[in-house]
C-alpha cells in the first residue's frame, strides 16, 4: 500500500512540474511573438493588434488552466496553500486588483454582447481573477532550480527507457528451428508487463510531449522568420504603396471584399479609386490607410481578374500626379454559387447557406469553399 502511494506521489510530482513547464512555455511564446513582431512587424502588422481578442483569450486561458492544474496537484500534496488576496500587503492588493481589472477586460469586457450582460460578465471575471492571481503567483514562485533539474532528469530517463524498450521489442534474437523439436516448441515467446499506473503515466507523458513539441515548433518558426530576414523584408513593404492581400480571394458580384495593405491614404475625393481590368469600382464602403472595403460590381464577369488602387501622389494635392499600386488577383464566381436558383433542391439550398456563412466568417478559406 505504501509502495502504491509512493508511486502516485511520484506521478503527481512529475505532473505538476510538467504543467509548470507547459504554462511557462505558453507565456514565453506570447512574449516572444509580441517582442519580435513589434521590433520587425510582418506584412499584416499596421497599427493592429498582434493577437485578436479571441486568440489572446484562448492562449492566456490555456496558460492559466495548465498553471491551476499544477496548483491543484501541489495542493493535493500539501505543498502549497490557498492565498487569500485580502491577506496581502496594501501594495500587493493594489497590483492584484489592477491586474485582475486588465484580465477581466481581456476575457469579459471585450466580448461583443449587450452592455448589461457584458458588465455582469466583467464583474464575474474581475472577482475570479482577484482570487486567481495570488494562486498563480504562488504556483510560479514554487518552481526552483531543483525542480527544473528533476524534470530534465525525468525526461532523459524516459527517453532512455523508451529507447531500451524499443530495442528489446524490435531486436529480439530468435533461435533457429531445431530439427529435434517442433516449430511451436522451438520458438521463444516474450511478453512485456505494464502496470495500470505505468500505462496512465505513458499516456500523460505522450500528451505532454505533443504539447511541448507543438509550442516549441511555434517558437522556433517565429524566431527563424526573424533570423532569416523574412520579417525584415516584410517590414520594408510597409513603406510602399502596396496591396498585400484581398479577402475573400474568391467571391461573387454584389458582395463585399476587402483590400489589405500599406499606405492607401485617406479618401478625400474621386481621385482615390479602386480599379479592375473591367473598369472602376463605384461602391466604396470604407477607405482606410491600411484596408479598403468595397462592393464587387454586378457587371464584373465570371473568371480571373486583376485589381489595383490609384491615388494622388500628394495627399494635399499640391502635385496632381497619381500613384498606382501593385495588382492582385481576384476570382469571380456565379452569383448562384451562393444564392438559391430556381431548380435547386432543399439540400442544394442548405449547402449554399452553409457556404455563404463560411465565406462571411472565414474569408481566407474562400478558394476551398468554392471548390467544394
């Protein structure tokens, strides 16, 4: 019985350290992404948030969930205690409540919901984070260099054990058949005994390893883009009059599309134009310095088209010359690819409604949506 308890305690010790490493890795990923993108912005970074509110909620929520999972394990080991925010010093309470207000706004205040409900959700998150932040700080400060060495040693021993197991499983020498005995009696049978605790531990280790590999790949890709100069080249594009993308790339006449890029200026008269190889675009919904929303002309025929922007060389119009941006591709499909037709069945109409919803929600997937 004591041996089983000792095994479970060892598993818990490994678990809370794994949760700690994973949680800190997520936070480091957020910091590196902000830091590198701020120094050398990418093509999509022009006075915009690096992370959308939904994405930052998911990433931070994942980091906090991992940390609190580790905190609960430490609590079960009686290695950590609940820290009440009202027993902190005055300065610590001020910092805790200020941080809780910021996190409550990120998780609840920026939701697109009615004002009364948003305020209630904001207060709920505020109270929750007021009690959560002291536990998080207590958990993050619990990790020492000894725990880090313990975690690395465990990973090394795990890899070594897995390697030896694979070696035994796949490189077992089989004795040759002996003429004096039958084939059945001449073969040696090998079996590997794995306890339930070891199986659960292997499952947990496998899941943790996959998460660590995923986060490591994200961090490596982010850093490699900076080291190889890709972000530096992208940063130079910000100084040009340049269209970087159009959303959606595939669409139908009469629908709204968005041009994204750099230095579009601010539309003050008819000298600011969006042009296609079939004529001028008349319906401009929004013209901003880094994006333009417009309606696809009904007269634009089906097929591949080029689209570009023309604007005055001088914003103040002292010089009446014109600048022309690069051209970008746009494919026009039939209006009835998304709208109901006379001969459509109920199934076809339902599919078109789904496609229309997907185009509005995920415009970057338009090539795939229209190909289905």
